[in-house]
C-alpha cells in the first residue's frame, strides 16, 4: 500500500471516530466566504490541527475547520478555509483534503473563491461560474507516481467543471434573480497581486478572472471521478488602464458583501442534486 493511501486511511480512521456517515457533497470555502456555514445544520466540527496529515491554514480569513452536517437535506462535508501554494505547501498537501473527501463518499465537489476580474464587463461583487481554467501555478498535484487506485495516469480535462452542475446553477441564479457570468479562471502562484502587464497578458491568453487557488483541487477531484462546480466572487477590478491599488481588507469586504448571492446559489444547487 502506498504512503498516500496509508496517510488517507490514518486520517479516515480519526474522522470515523467523529462520524460514521457517508457524505454526498464536499464544499471548499474560499477567502471571505465562510458564511455558508451559517446555513448548515452542523453535526460535527473538527479543527484541521486535530486531523492527521492535514496542513494548517495560515491565511487570516480562513478558519481552518472541517465541518460535517446537512445543507438542503444533503449530507455535506465543508472545508472552512483552504490551503494555497503561496503558503509554502506542496500541491499534494493542498489537495490532500479532496482525496480524503472522496474516501468519505463525496462524488460532487463545490469550489468557491475570491478573484480579480479582468473581463471588462465584470464588476466588483459579481459572480462568475467557472466553465474552464488555465493553470499557471507552475506545478501540478498529479506529478509523480500515479495512484492507480485513485485515478488514471492521464485524466481527461475536457470538462473540468460539470456542464450538468453549471446548468443547475444557472437555473438557481435565474430563480433568485442573481446575475452570473460564465468564464475562464486562471490561477497564479501569488501572493502578490499582478502588475498591469501581467493583467494584460492573462486577459490576452483567454482568462476572465485571476486567483491563487481552486485549480489544484479541481484537477485532483477530476482525477478521482468527481463532478466539480466552481463559483468565483469578483472582489476587485483588474483593468490595466484604470488600475487602482487594493488591499486584502477590501477584497474580504467585497467577498462578504457578495456572499449571500453565492450562498443562495450553492444551497439551491445542493438541493437540486
């Protein structure tokens, strides 16, 4: 048995002392987006520090808790706080919780993130459904020996985000009168924000928004056969010719203000599964 599978089994053993349920849906909450937890019927909460082989979140706006409960009548496991490449973690560490979720029964993964909007029709506070991505992180969680028991050596990425889930989310947005865009998310290492020239480059290669997360989790989820849905909150406008300095507090404030729209879509989507 591989070292990774051994680690997962050790983690699952501890989590099974907390809950013996299977969980249909996994949710990863990004910067300033932890409020969805208020809508969950929480049954169990465990700090990342108490879970074997879990990294610890070092980002101020990420709480660092694994939450088990019900949302829209479905069993869900929720990461309140994720891990990032810029924190110094490896891709395998960043995506380890997604592997664990699969062993808890998760077949549907919902991702959320805060990002910068580069498409000129996007505005601060808008939502964008991720329908594709560009990985500029400079690394990949699948590099190294493939775990054949978890997924194929060369996973297909022609549908990184489920068209079925995207359609359900669009229906949910329409029902609640929420404007949503669909577009391409590009991930860069960070932690600095981009220069004017970098924004121009990223827009030129086809990206609508830019962030520092989500893609590694998506790659690993697809590797294991999960359906994935991604929803981005645009927290700042990254237009090179009118670029203004931004601080992280403003990004978190924008995420908090837009969060109710994201929460409404996520709840409706989970209900429709």
